C-alpha cells in the first residue's frame, strides 16, 4: 500500500488509486473504533495478515495508515481539511462525510486521529493543529471558526492550536496566530449579522445559576432588536457585542477562543476589525482593555508550557488537582 512521492509545497498526490485507499481505510478505522460494531468474525479477520503485517491491533493499523499518508504527502493537510469541512471539502475529499453527518461525529473522528497521530514518528500534534493548511491558506482553527463549528474549535484549542503569541514564524515567514485571526474574523461576521438582523440584540437581565462546564451566556429576554449595530441607544445600555448577541455558534466559538489567549491587543482589533467601530463595544473589557484575571493568566501560562512539550490535552487528566481545575485548564470553564 506504499505510494511515496516527493513532496513540495502545493504539490500533493491526487486522491486516486492506491492513495485513495489510505483515506478509505482510515475512515473505516474511525467507524469501527467509534461504533464498536465488529462481530467475532470481523475481529478475527482484522488480526490476520494485512499488507505484510500480522496480528496488528486497531491502534497500530491507524498509526501505520497515518504514517503512510504523512510519508506520501509530507503533511496531514488534506486529512485536516476532510475532518473540518466534511462534505464541503474540495474534490474527492468531500466523500469523508455525508451531508447528514453531525458535528459530534466530526469531533470524535478528529480526537481519534489526533490521539493516534501522536504515536506517528516525527509527527507533532501541536504543529498539525496550528500550521497553515496550504490548500486553504489558513490554519485549522480559522477554518473551523469560519465553518461556525464550536465543538471543532474547542477540540483544536484543547490539542494546542495557535498558542498564545500574536505572531509566529514558520519557514522564515511571519504569520498571525490563527486563534487571533479567528477572533477577528468572527467579530466581523457577528457585527455584520447584527447589522443585517440575522443576530438579534438582546437586553440583559440578572443571570441565575448555570452549568459551569457550559459556555456561559447571561440570561436574556428575547425582545426584538431595535435596529442596527450603530444604534447608540441600544449600545449605551449594553456591555459589549459578544455579550448582547446571545447564544449562537459564532459567540460559542468566540468564547472558546478567548479562553485560550491571555489578552487581545486593542491595536490588533482596530487593524483587523476596524470600520470605525469602538473596540470597547466588541469584547468584554477584561479581554482587551482591562488586565485579565490572575487565574486566566495562570491558565494560559500553564497551557503554553504543556503545549511546548506537546502534552495537551491528555496530561491534564493526570494532574493531581481537583476536577474543576482540570476542566478550567482544558477550556471547559470561564
């Protein structure tokens, strides 16, 4: 099943013949691993000789397939596009999921493949979830954010996407961190939705008890919007655009992204969002104007240290700390 070609930027083997079989086999492994629907005869067949490997477990088989894809293509670029875009992926890659596939299925496949990619020699998971996808021109977290997939955004962040620095260098070029770019893109998208009336501005009421593991949104009264984003009377009674936009996929993505960075520079917001808007009306003040809490800064510093060692997220479950702190470090709590 080996098909090795010289890899260069922008030149990836076409999905046909033997190379396509790698993706078919990997998808079957995901289905069998997650569904656990193999009967005794199928399990016996799996243990028999497969392409020269005997008594190969499902884990070993997935690692071997990922290693073959990495050797053929030089990266897991196309595989990440399949996982993130599903049926909207270009070309034959769109066959990875059907149009009825749920975001939960995509999240489970993504976690399964990233966990096995950690076992592939020379594969660093934090780079897989952070490096720009040459086929898309953006990092995976930007692709997931623009697809408005909060569960995929959270999964990528938990595995170390982006880091905390605004700029990073790759192949001697300076790139903007995908996490910050995703925040800017989503803010522009949310602002446009409010202007066009797709997202309704809500008026805040005192919040009650809530699930600490869920994305926190204050309780709101669903009064009709009074107008566009520029309505000064509306904005004068609200805190920021993120808070008053209620709960929707865009705001959920934004909240996960903001948990993973220590601070969003005001200059960055002015440059990327712009359009003459006041940045104080875009995000909560502690995210961009006021100092962040010590607990939040400690979380980002701890995650940066663990990310540099490529230990996220599995090491968090083994730390001798309370479950609430584990969830906080894993971006499940505000």
